[in-house]
C-alpha cells in the first residue's frame, strides 16, 4: 500500500512530493514531527494497530491535514476519525484520481467527506450529549483492529467456542487468545460473556442516532 501510494503521488511530478512514510503508529508520529507534512494520508490500521489513538497527536504535532485512507465501511470508526481531527476520508478502493483529488482539496483547506458522514458529524455537534450516551461503546469499538472487530462480530453472532472461532478465522488457538486479551483490555470487559453483552448492546447504536 505504501509503495503504491508513493508511486501514485510521485507520478504527479512537481505538484506533490512524498516527504516521509511510516508503517506503524510510533513511526507515523516520529515522521510527522520530523518532516512537518502539509497532508498526511493515514491508514486506520497500522501494522495491526488502530491509528485512531494517534490521530489527534498527529494533527496537533504537525499541523497537517489528515486524509484517512480506509478499507472499512464501519460508520463509527469513520465518524471517530473525523471527530479526532481528520479532514477527509477516502476508501482504499477509490480510483487513483479520486485519491489525488482528495489530497489536493485538503491541501487547499477544504474537506473531503461524503454527505452521510457530514450529516452524522453535524448531528453530533447539535446533540453532543446524545452521542456521549450512544457512542460510549462505539468509540471503544473504533479502537479495535480489523481482525479484533471480526472476532467481536463473530462472538456477537454466536460464533461458538474458541476452537470453532479459531478455525473460522484460520488462526491458532494461541493467536485467538492473544487477540481476546487485547480486545478485553480495549473494551474494558473481562470475559466472553461480558464481550457478547457489550457488542450486542453497542453495535446497533450508530443506527439510532
């Protein structure tokens, strides 16, 4: 992905320049401070870790405008990215010219957000207390990695025991246990029953806003 983005941006010649690349959250923070970019194209999943946790620091530390490059359709994650400071969101399946256009728009001080996302953000601005109640869990869910969210969704759908889950996900029991430990910590739950209740309680809330 990094290689492809670099080649795409370099194809624009003198109008755009890649000043730094990073494949982890720590690396992204270090690069942003070192090179002070105008625009940061940020993947929400950096080396298996959600970049939502560093988004505000990226914006504050570099002054850059952040364009989120996302493979998820999860509204809660995209909303959280904008509320943490992102100025635009573009899908990983977007055409090359769309990505370049989004970068230009952010550099010019504009936003690159679809109407549905904008509507949800304006609703949050009008009813902040409503979001605090509805999204207390959604904000935590947004910090999960793609694999962790997949595990949570399977558990919420009654995906069976650990062995069955591991087989469904094509991972080992040990890897599944490691993922569950990380999930429990991020969501503030202690076992699979608590996790099931948490996910079935919160996953429907974004549609109620």
